[in-house]
């Protein structure tokens, strides 16, 4: 793990006031509304879900719930900055939102590191408790049984990727994490949702395999 990705021990002022959380909420909500037409997957519906579950998981694992809630609110602002981008692309906007909302600079930096640490492509077994709570919430959204049915096509449209590219991304980023036993960090989340996660990954693996069938390829070309 590089020094940049290491999350230090919580700073002295490790909490975020309700006033600041509410200010972050207003800014992100306004941004999501302003860009709703292109945030088909990562819009306010996604942010709200991840926020609620992240707070729930933070209470379960004993991490700083206010910090986790704030991190959840700003975790996907990169999709406002650039299409199909990583969490790091949203760093400047994320820090601006936090600064305007009165979050102390050291805490804002900590929140930014939590967001990047929790990202599926970056995470590992030993991430911080705050990142674990955020990661479990975001991962659960991906693993929901309704996500492939109701939201996958929105992801394709929002990010300008093909079905094959999305299937490769999901299986490539998530299968090893699942197989190594930390798809969910919280034991209660793992006990409750692991069956959904396994089913979701099996579905996307089947999608990958089906796309190698020329007849399926012709079918998809015909309906698209």
C-alpha cells in the first residue's frame, strides 16, 4: 500500500457537526439535481441509499458516524466532474464542498482519503473502519438483486460503456475480493447480503460468457 493511500489515525478534531453535514447534504443534493439528466446511476437516489446504509454500518463497527455520513455524501462527486472516472477525479470538488460547509481542513483531508480508500478498485482487507462502513454501503448497492434489472442500463448510459466493459469491470474488480472473504467487512452485512453478492457476481460472469456467443451478439446489436 502506497503512502498516499494510507489512512492515518483520526485527527484531533475527528467529528463533523450536524450543521456541516446538513450543509454538505444541501450542496450535493443541488449538484445531483442540476446534473440529474446525466447522473442516471450515481444520482441522489444512489447517494441517499449509500448514506443511510453507511451510517448504519458505522454504528455497527464503532467508527465515526458523522465522518462516514459526510464521506458517503461526497463519495461520488467525481461523476459530476468527469464521466466514467475514479474517486480521485472528484478530490478538488469534494474538498471545496467540505470547506464551504465548515468542515475543518484536516478532517476534510481524512474524508477524502476515506472515499478513495473505500473505492472498489482500491480497497483491501485492512482499510480503516470508516472506509469499511462506506465500502459496505456502496458495495451493497452494487449487489442488490434489483440493480442489474433496474439500474444497469442507467450505468451504461451515464458512463458511455458497453455491456461487455461493465461485465468485465464488475467481475474483474469484485470477484477476487469476494473470493478472498472481504466483499463485506461487517459480519452482519456479510451474513445478510453475501448470497445476493454471490448471485450478482454469478450473473455477471454468465453475461460475460454469453457475450462470446455470436448469436447473442447479433441479438444485442439488433435490439440496440
